[in-house]
C-alpha cells in the first residue's frame, strides 16, 4: 500500500480559521465561495515508517482509520470536481 502526501491549495472569500476540512471541502465541491487551484502529490512512500511526520505515522498505525477514509473521500471529491 502506498501513502501519499498531498499539497492542496484552496482560495476562499471567508476566514477559514473556524472551518474544518469537511466544511471547506463542501464549499469547494459546490463552487460556493471557494476554489481549489492546486492539487499535487508531493511525496509517495510504501511504508508508514517512511513518513517523515510523527502525527501522520501515529495516524496510520492507530485508531484513526475512519478519519483517513474521510480524507480519501474528500480527495476523490476534489479530483472529480476539478479534473486536471
């Protein structure tokens, strides 16, 4: 299984500090006050041990699998909404 690090750039016309990733994704998907202008894979590794981020390593080895599924769904939604 591969693990991907993504760089996603979103422009919006509101202060996203109080928004979670799901809310921002909904705005992008619906084209409401937000647009995704960049989606780029910046790193790919084959093992979680090769991830150079402690929080991400814990994430893939622990109980947060459901959140990862949500992140994948969000990325796929962005891919469908903004094909290259």
